[in-house]
C-alpha cells in the first residue's frame, strides 16, 4: 500500500479558499483603516466616534414601504389566459359549442374517472 504525502499547499484542517482570503484581506484593511483614524483623532485631540448599532425595529422603520399591488395587470393576464383556454377548448372539442364557461378554480383532466378514490390502489394508473 502506498503512503499518501500531502504538500504544503494542502491544509486538511482549515479550508482556505478565495472567499476566506478575501475576508482576511478586508479584515486587515479595516483594522489598518481604524488604526490610522484613531491616530489622526489622537493627534488632533478628538474623541473617536462610536457607531450606534440600530435595533431590528429601527432598521425596519428605515425601510421604504412596499408599493401597492397593481391589479389591472393581474386582470389583464387573467383575461389573456381565459381567452387562450377558450381557444384551446374550441380547437380540441369543436362539438361542444362555441363558448365554454369556466368555473372559478376548476380544471379539466382526461380520464377523471380513473383518478377517483376507488382506483387509487392500481399500480399502472397514477395522477402524476
């Protein structure tokens, strides 16, 4: 059996990838920036500003309210869908008359009788 030898670039304990390197670089830059700012404040005799951490409620109050829903576009799309469904029904079932009335929330399935409760135990017929 051959022994596997890892090189110096492989670190099995800690994953080092581009994201962790970028995070470490930005952290070092932020520390350096804060250090420079604190030195300038010390020379000028100013007290460093403390950031006020906002609570969740304050953050929620700062958000812009959502715009109201425009129902005219929804109605327009619903009319388009109904119109295309009626065209489909006319093409598929020409013997049923010119206008097909749709009930709210209804849909047509072929072989609906096969999917009734009595036939659920059949293995060869599924509703999927």
